[in-house]
């Protein structure tokens, strides 16, 4: 075993070659299982960061991940999955608002994530301020419930790989995997986002190849909630079949007066409560996003 043969293939400054889907699954599986040294993990993270992940490699990484996850038991309605790993640096993190709006529509909603760097406000902190405590273990999610599950409960090895960012200082392939993975044992809709257009194209192809059901958009600072300042383009996927649900609306607000000027967890939680209580309007972009998600999960 070992991954040295794969590192030789992907780690060359010139002439780096892509891994096959099977090779990528073997490599990533060994990393998740803790079968390789910290030195090898660091080399893998840096090599993939420099080379970039191909669609075949992403599919292989997901194959290995899905084979090892502690899956959320299936329920009566499709589980809406919101990966949340970036947090907020400039704008309030509105992933909790999106989750609670969807739960209010009777959907089971799972937010999964883990803080991966200091200096940002994460969805977990906002949810805690709203009284939504992190689950200690995987369990069914009820219709009308929004729950938060730390990544370590899904797979400890995946959480360790995400945490490597704090030691290495760079994102690695695990940050791509968590935005694409399906942690449900039953039907699910993955709501995910991208920052760069070329990565969005790769995510589209991955969802198509895996036959996933998903909604994909350019998110807010890497989060899955639509930016309150604009309505972005949104693509839907129904068992891998791509649908253009929303064209990008021209123009952008410089600021949204209703948003709190501070982005700390308590201010964001208070704003979220005001929206849910009807004291403040739902941001137009998020209202549109909710409607498209409801369309995708409708029988």
C-alpha cells in the first residue's frame, strides 16, 4: 500500500499527470483511513493544490468518501444538505437563515461543517446563538427540522484532513469533497456553491456523472446561501440531469440596508430571528433560492 506512486504522478512541477477515478479513490481512501504518514498527507495536499483536481479525481475522492461516511438515515422527504465550511468575513453568514426558511416549509435540513480557520464567523456559531445545538452523532432528521452536524460525526478522518488547513495554511481536496458529498442514506438535495467559474463547471460535471440531485450557485464568501445583494444564476440537477433554474439578474446592490452592520454570531442570529418573525423581509435572492429548492424536492 502507500501513496508514494500517486505522489510521483501528481507532484511533478512539469509533467504532472491526472489520476484515474480508481487511483484517486484508492489514494483518498488511504488518507481518510489514516493509513499514511503526516508527511505524505502534507505532500498530497500541496500537490493537489498546485495541480488542481480533475473531474475524474473528484469523483474518485467522493467514491472513497461515500464508502466510509456514517450516513444520515433516510426519512420520508428528501434531505436538504447544506455544506458550510467557509463562514463569514465581510457579509453575515446567512446559511442558518436559509436552513430555517427551508425547515419552515416542512423539509428536513442538515447543515454540516467544521471551522477551518480563525477570523471568520461560522454557521455553527450562529445556529448555537439561535438555540440549535450541534448533534453529537448521526441520527434521522425530522421533517421541518434544521440540524447541524459536525464533520467529525460523519467521518473523523475527513475532519482531520479539513483541519490540516490550519497547519499547512492552504485548502486541500477535502474542501472540494465536502461541497459535493451526499451524507444521506436516502434521497437528498445538495445545495452547494462555488467562487470561481471554472470550478463551478467542474462541480456541474461531477453532479452529472454521479447522478446527483443538487442546486448549485455562486455563493456568498464560499457559503451556500445566495448573496443578499444580488440574484445569481442557479443550476439544478435532478438525478444528474442539469436544469438552468435561474439566470443571473443584472445589477447589484452596494449594500442591503436590512442586513446588520456587524457580522458576529449574535447580530446575525438576531437578524435571522427578525426575518423568520416577519419583522424584516427575506432577502430577494434567498427567497428565490428557497423557491428553486422547493421545486427540486417537489414529488
